[in-house]
């Protein structure tokens, strides 16, 4: 049995076929252009492959209420041309197989919870820190949904007093996590990409502070047992230990639960990178098939 898997991001679309053993038997990457150009190319990848179901892990925000008219649609995204696109409907009509959809970060959270760094954690958070910042939450192995889905990237933060760009780069909010700590925010603030900054640059002091505020929120609000930090910005080796240390300072000794006392086990890197989202899409596809 083959399952179609999509990890759809603002920069690229990763397409894969996975078998019952979660092995990737075919994979292709295409750049994310406008919907009219990108979606037909994605559909062509799956046509004729006899997939049993399709899992769609897609950039958000997304309409995820099955009873809503915007279910499976891209909502108010800054990605030009994509707002209002009916992603779920497009693939349902084009492939005529069961389809499941969730955000790319919710899917990555599912993948890590089932097969990766969050195994055994009742409550886990996955956050990707890259071109944007997004996060997913799993509770009991299921993605957390409410009116829509968690928006970790747009939580407001306390701006660091040494930050020369306190407004951030988000077009929707001043001083939110994505606007202050994403890759584009780092590059605009210092004039060069994050990957080119030296390890002792003040950029990492600010970055660790902002990510630690987010981790503190996750520990205080959700009592998260695992916080997985992925994405391109987290490739900086010295950053994760700095985040743990700053989180400890923000907690101030208040929480005494094991997840708060042992942050080396709580705040971790993904185990499935770069396949976290594809594994999540695989779970979405299997769930969609089982629900038919």
C-alpha cells in the first residue's frame, strides 16, 4: 500500500510516496510559486501512482474546522497569491482518494510524537525556526486544534532592551515571535544572513532570549513534557544550550516538575529531521483512510 505525502512550505513543496513501513519510495521537491503553477505540478507527481490516501502538511494559517466553508483553505498568509486557496479540495478532486490536512508544523509535531523526539510525552510542542516561525502541539498523540490551530509564531514577546529592531518584521504584529526571531528578522536586523554571523555575535543572545520566552510559555501554559526546536536557525550548535539556560532563568525556580527541572531532556532537537513533516503527512494519510 502506498500513501501520498506532502510537506508544503512557503519556499518549497516536498512530495513523497511512502509504503506501509514508512519508507520513502519516491520523492520530489518543487519550488513554491503561485498556486496555479505549483498545485498542478504537485498533482502530476501523484497521478498514476495508485496511492490509497494523501496526507497534506501545509503552511498556514489553514482552515481546519471540517464544518466550515474554509476547511482546507489557506487563510491570511503573507505568501503572495495563496490566501483563499482551496488546497484540500484541489487534491480531493484531482486524486479521488481520502485526504487529510493539517499545518506543516502540526504534522511535524505528530511525526516527532509518534516516531521521534517526543515519543512517550503526553504533551509536546514542535516549533520550527526558519523563514517563519510556526508551532504545533500534540496531546495524547493527537494534534491540538481549537477554533483553528496554535499560532506560536505570533505570540507577543517582551522585546530585549538591546534589540536595535524592536518592531520586528511581521506585517501583522509588532514584537511577535516570528517578527523578532525568524531568519528574515535576524538578517534584516544585522544586515547578513544568520548562517554568516559568528558564534559570539549579540544576535544569538537576543535569539536565545526570544526562544526562551516561547519555551517558558509552553512550560507554564501547557506543562509541555517535550519542546522540539527545528528549522534552519536552530542549526547553530551553540543556540540550543543558550535557549535552555535562558529558559531556566525565566522560570526562576518556580516550576518543580521533572520537565522543568531537566531542560536538557525537555528542550531538544528533532530526531526525524528533515522528514518530520513527511512522517506527519503519512500519519494524516493513514488517519484519512481509516476514517472512510
